[in-house]
C-alpha cells in the first residue's frame, strides 16, 4: 500500500488529485509516458475512487464492463477477464487494483490524504497544494481527478445525529460489511444507489421501509455471466469496439437507434421497446429512438411503456401506482438499471412509504418521523440521498486562482468552464470530466482517457516551446457556457424538478446544466478542432520564470 509518510514540502511537475479511474490513468500518462515527476493524493486508503467508497450491497456498473474499462493499453484489455456483463463493485475495485499493480502506480500516490487547498502563485506561475496531513506541494500543473459523484449530499434531516441505531451512507459505505439480517432497516432515496441497495437489502432485512419522494424509471440491467464466445469476439475486436464507442453519444457501441418514436406504428414502437427492455443496459434510453430526450410526445411513449411494465411486475395496484413516475420525463434524471427491484415490493416484509405526500419531518432516536406524526421504528437507516454532483468535488477543495479569485466566487451562479476542462483565471488546472463536459453522459473511463490525453498533449505542446501556462480566454469560456445551456434547453432535461444533472437536487445550488448534451462525438470533434487551430480559445503564455531562465 501507499507510502504513509508525508513530506511536508515538495515540488513536482504535475500534482494529481484522486486515485480513481482518472487519477490512476493520469499518474501513468504523465509519469510513464511523458516522463514527468508526479505526485498524486487520495483521501481513501487505496485506489478505486467511486468504487472504493460505494460498497453498498448491490453496487454495480451500469455500462457493460467490457466497455466501462480502460482502452489505453492493449495488453491490459486482453489479459483482464470480467466475470459478468455488468460487474459488481468488488470486481471493478479489483480491476483498478490490478491496474495499479501492473503499472506500479501506488508509489506515486499519497493515500489517506485529502486535498484541502489549492492556490495559484502568479509570481512563480505554479500551484501550491495543501493537504490535511500538513503537506505543502508545488507544481506547474494540476490534474483534478476528484470525480463527479464523490461528495455525498449532506443529510438534511434534523435529528439524524440522535438516532440510536446505525446510519449508513451509500456513498461512504463502511469496509466492515454491516449485517442487516433480521433487522428493521429504513432507506431514504430511490435513485440508482437506492434502487440497487433496496433489491439486496430486501433479501436480508427483517423488515425494509423505503421512503420514496420521487419514483424513478428503472429498467432491467440484463446482467448475466460473461459468455466466453462473446468475450473472445470482444477481445479480437477491441480496436473497432473502442472506436465505435467513442463515436457514440453515450460512449457505447450501440447501433440500433431509430430516428423517432413518433414516426413508427404503435406495434413497431412496442416491438422496439420490448427488444431494448429485454436486452437491458441503457438500450431503452439511448438505443431505441433518438428523440426520447428531446421531444415530450416521443418521451411519453417510453414513459407509458415503462409504467405499464412496472404495473405488470408489482402485485399491489396502489404500490405499483406509487412506483410509477408521472411528473417528469424519462431520462431527465439518470435512469437507474435494476435486477428484481420491483419484485422486492411484492414481499410482505418490504413497505413503500410516500414521503412526497408526507415528508420526513425528523429522525428521532427510534426512527423516522413523518410530517403527519407517524413514526417508523428502525434499527438501521440507509441514506441513498445522492451527491453534490460535478461541481461539489471541485468547490470542496478551496481552489483560489489568479488575483485571489476563489473558484466558489467564479462559479457562484453555476460552473464556468471552457470545454468542461479548464476555467478562466485558473491556469494549468485540468478538471478531468469537469462540469459542462460530457462526463456522466459519456462512458466514464473513455471520457477520462480523452481528457487526460487532452491535458497531456497540451502540456507536451507547451513544453516544446518556451511556454508553460495555458488558460481559457474569458470570451471562449462565456461562449462555451452559453453553448452548453443552449444544448440543454433543446432537451427535456430542464423540466425535471429534482435532477442532479441540473444541480436541482441540492437546496440552494444554482440551476445550471452540469453536463454537455451534444454527445461524445460532437464534443470530441470540437476538442480536436480547437487543438488543430492552435488551442483556439486558450491563452498560451510563458511565465516570467521560464522566459528569464
Ligand atoms: O443519487 P440520486 P444516487 N427526502 O440523486 C432522494 C450514479 N450511480 O446516489 O428525486 C427524501 O439519483 C431523492 O429524491 P428526489 C448515477 O449516475 C451509478 O442514487 O430528490 N428523499 C432520490 O430518490 C446516479 O444517477 C450507479 O425527490 C430525498 C435519491 O434520494 C448518481 O450516481 C449506481 C431527499 C437520490 O438519488 C446518483 O445516484 C449508483 C430528502 N430530503 C449511482 N434528498 C451505477 O449503476 C434526496 N432524496 C453505476
């Protein structure tokens, strides 16, 4: 494991924040491929990022593992064997551990070390990074791989600290697997995390109470053991598969999307929806009809279809209706993928409580009390209440750029970025899968590789000259923010009242789209054009130190 000693003051070429998919690849890229001196940090005790923290029962990937994996090393993708189509958290964590071993990455990472401050020193033209272990580290370049969903939403229920039972956060799950056998368990939240956890908790808890505010459009994941013939074909065709993925909106090599749900007969629509439902993954969402995310009438056809399927699976009609989303379009919140989720509600020991009609008033020492005074007594409470997505991890690090400008100030009305990768006034700081990039609407490992490669190319480009500072121009940034907002307005996303894609899940958070909605191919083409035009929209300069050297 990591070196546990912290050198109080060190200087490097590149500082890297995080040891998840982004940080690990960045260490390899900058240290082993560019030959730079790097140091990385992670608050966790080992590598894994999101897969280190999210160990709750049922945690599983929602993009096929064969696609949700690194593409940068042919030997790596040939030698690794995924046991299932959609692997569970322990296997993804093993994969990242294997990557760390294979490329000897841990020696460049300080674990159990949280970044608490990052300040740009204009005179030296370098960043100073501070940690909670008292370390002060300097470098010309900083790569943030701090993640998009790594800051859990703070529990917003009064009294939670007085609860006499155990409280668990899905996004910060204990390493000693808690036992729920025979216990009265409550869970708040039915997003992707809650839905995965509920399916598993229902099997072991003595009684499970699900506190649901907004039901979700969950569809079958379609998980199965890896088919050896398919695996062999994938390994033989990885090059083509990765290329097809990078040319797809979501970064997966799906090819069956039809233009419009409204252009086909009801029978054909049903056939397509049935086919995608049965094949699982995000096929219903992204590989059925191209207008589902853009046209309300098209969206209604998919939403109606999903509601019908929910009603087929849940025996009690009143419970089924409560589980049917009605007040926001399908896909405007990330659609959860499930295994036997709806069947959990057919058990006598699982109870669904509507906390939209009757909100949670407080957590009492005994359990959860609702607005009408009803108290649900519990032994354990699981909070699956989501994350301060996309901007949260960056804003948590006390980043201060040029002229003392705090990132919190620059982003007071929502994120301001160029390409979702850099921000004006914050030179040489690359935000991997940052806000206003495709990030969570692209296949994350590929999105990460694209961004790390962009940063590495930019730094290599600077190092070939007497330049060493890259920063977006304010006009280019304004235009990018406007562009991402316009793209969002052309979709149904802004109509969801609680979607984290729009920052709407956190009270007081500015309502601004956090994801680039033009799709991965358009985004990649834009980045390539910008580089081709000499890093158009970026200002490339030489620091005084370099020029006088
Ligand atoms: O969080 P969420 P998540 N009272 O924000 C409820 C990724 N992920 O952790 O909708 C009552 O989606 C909230 O209710 P509402 C994936 O990208 C991937 O589940 O605000 N309820 C909602 O039901 C995903 O989208 C996987 O009304 C409250 C839930 O908590 C993202 O992470 C697995 C509440 C939060 O849902 C986030 O998912 C897991 C309150 N005060 C996660 N506050 C994969 O499959 C919140 N809620 C790879």
